[in-house]
C-alpha cells in the first residue's frame, strides 16, 4: 500500500508539472524545462516522505530490482512491489488527466498530450536512447547505494532525519533531470513510463495520437539495465 500511494503521488505531481507546462491555457504554460525538473524532484520528495517509513520508498521497479540484486531486498517481495508501483503510477496518471481535462481538450498538439503521460526521445536513435535511460538510472541507483544516515557522537550512533531524509534523493533526481534528461526525458523508472502510457491508451483523450508503443520498451529496458549494472558494480566494489 505504501508503494502504491507513494508512486501515485510521484506521478500525480510529476506528470502534473508536465501537464502544467505543455498543455494550452494553464497558469504554467510554456514555463520550461527548469520547472519540469524541479517539479519532478519535489514529486520524488513527496512520494518518499509517504512511503519510506513503511516500504523503504522504492517507487520504481529499477530500484526494487537493484536492491534485490545487491541482497538488500527479498526476491519474494519484488513482484508485489512492482505491481503496486505500476498500479499507483496508473492512478496518478488518471488523476492528472481528470484534473487537466479542459486543458487536454483545448490543446491541439497530440504529441504534447502524450508527453504528459510518458517520455519520448528528442532524437529517435535506438542505441542512444537506451544508453541515456541506462546511464541516468545507473547514476540514480549507484548514488542511492551510498546514501548514509547522519551519526552522532564519538561512537557514531546513527540518527534519523525524519522527513528530511527524502531530500537527498530529490536532489539526485533533480540533478539527473537537469544534466542527463534532455535526450529522452529521463524516465529512469519503468513504472513511471509504462503505467501512464497504458492510461493514455485507455482513456478517451480528445484528438489523441497513438501511444508510441514502438518506443515503450526503451524506458523499461534501459532503466532495468542501468540498475543491474549499478548493483553489480556496487557488489564488486564492496566485496
């Protein structure tokens, strides 16, 4: 349930900022990439704050896979986590569509409507696109492996940061978006892309285009590949 609600909030706020920027007639229309990357970073913060005390706040099948590969998470729970993340992402995308429906109706550009739900490449090149997603996810996972808790006193007693503990991953996602996200839109999360893409296919959006299923495997395979490499490298460095 924590993964479901946390991922729902992640997509509600993350896809929500995309809708605010790319759809016609919104208060944030055409406000640009900085707004999108900042909104996504803060959406990560919100999702992690909710889910972290209960599930560890994976919110991403790539995170779940990497933690399992590194021996930090039970393989028996991988399936239920991924299912919760997918369903949460779909609900978040559905809520964004309902909230912005008048702006979807007013927007003529079908590609902009699709962009609210899922990612797409700036330049379509299969190898470059999957490399971009793999590298962005590698950075995400590899840095997460080295997050540490603050310590107090000479005996280095670990202390919690409460909700402030969600700040590091939010800054990390912000950095990835600003530095590496311009090529493919930095899905770096299979559920973030595949779940909302399914919603785009299913809901009755006015004058929508196809859901670009020929590209859909890239933001799934790329993040899983990058996460796996990060986990293997982490195990090697710490063996």
